[in-house]
């Protein structure tokens, strides 16, 4: 990307990160927190973004968090008053640094959503913490960044209808629970049917796929799903959780998509959004590749494609 293209991206797109807010994990823990730093650094070293396009967002406030979570859960989380069972369900040891990181993740998605409304596209280099429900955290998710941001914008009257396209390999049970009685928020998920969470909470449109599903079957399911969404819902804003974990060499994925298949998945979603002239909030979701470089590369390709498609439309 040349100087003029970088300048155009810097002036038009806002990309938010929060990996500098580190938190302690036991040695050998399977949560790949380093992928967020590697992604940010990779975007810079490969020339996808200039440094000036990257922004740190403020931490999400108590008022924002309680748009999607109960005040009891939020205040106990902030104070470190989880039960042992709650900590096991999250899968991350509580610490003040973890709470700050989680608040920054939500803040980054909130900021990306505002940027999307203003500029057409906003990006969080993390986020997609879709297992956190109204009064619980789970599956490495403390707060649900997408649900919080969607509810904040809806309740502020900035949008009237929000679509969540969740293509993480794991079903977004927390988002579905938060959106269950929220007609303004439509959740569409494609995920591994036999994968975590093993008790699914139904969303508005769920497509569960068998283990070892490959590119062709996945992309056909996505095509049909987007057609169904269009028939049933007319969003004014789209959140896209672009999980890297449907990749065939992901430790926790159980599907069999190639990198090219994942990129075509992204292209299909971006094209669907672009054709309708909708603003998009892009968040990363999960990724647990046996080689972390694969996870980072998949996320990087997603972001590079989004930037290219939105810039070409200007």
C-alpha cells in the first residue's frame, strides 16, 4: 500500500486496539492473547495500515455495560466477587488487569460502531466475546462487546435495527440470550453444531454444521443464510464477528475451511453489506490455530479485504 492509499485509510477508517492492556495467565494457558499484539504489528509491518490509523478507545463505562448485562453481574465482576464456578465458566483467572482488558475490548467495539456510523466501516482488532450473557461470563468472554455496543446505539436512537452476523465457529449463546426479547436486534450464526457451547441458546437464525464441513458446503450455507436474513430483517447497522476458528487447522474448531475459503466467506459478507449501503462494524472473534501465525494471517487478510472494499467504494 503506497503513501496516498495509507493516507486515505488513515483519514477515513478508524481501527481500534487494546492489546497493550495485558493480564496475567498461568503458564501454558490455551487462550492465545498474544495474537492481538501480533495482528496489530502485522498490519503495520505488512503496510496494511499506518500507525496513525490505530486508536486506543476508552474503557466501557458501567452505564454502557449494563445496557446488556445485569448491574449485579457487572459490579461483582468489577469488584472481583466471582464465585469459583463463575471463574471456571469464564476460563480466565480474575484480576484487575483482566477486567480492564475486558472493558477496553467493549470500549473498542463501541468506538468502532460509532466510527462505522460516521465513516461506513469501523474495526476492532479484538472483540467478538459472544459467550458472555446477561448475568454470566463464559468461554474466555467477560463482557459481550457486540451486544453492549448494539444496545447502546439502539437505546440512544442512533439506529433502529441491528444485525449481528456471527461466523465464529462457536455459537454466540450469550448474544442470543441478550437479544432474545430484543426485536430490534437480529442474530445470525453459522457454527459447528457439535462444538462448544454444547447447550445452544437459539438465536434468530442458526445454522449448525457437522464436523469437517469444508469450503463449498460452508459458503453455500452462508449464501442461503444471507438470503434468509434479507427476507426477515432490514438492518441499519451490521456487526460482523469474523472468527478465524473455522480454519481446518484450528485446535478448537472442528470444521475444515481453508484460508481461501475463509477469505471468500469475508468477501460474501462484505459484498452483501456493501450492496445494501450499510455501515459495518468488524470484530475478530476466536482463533486457536495450532500455529498462531495462521490465526494472525487469517485475521489480517480479513481486515485487508475490508479496507480494500470500503476504500474502493469511495
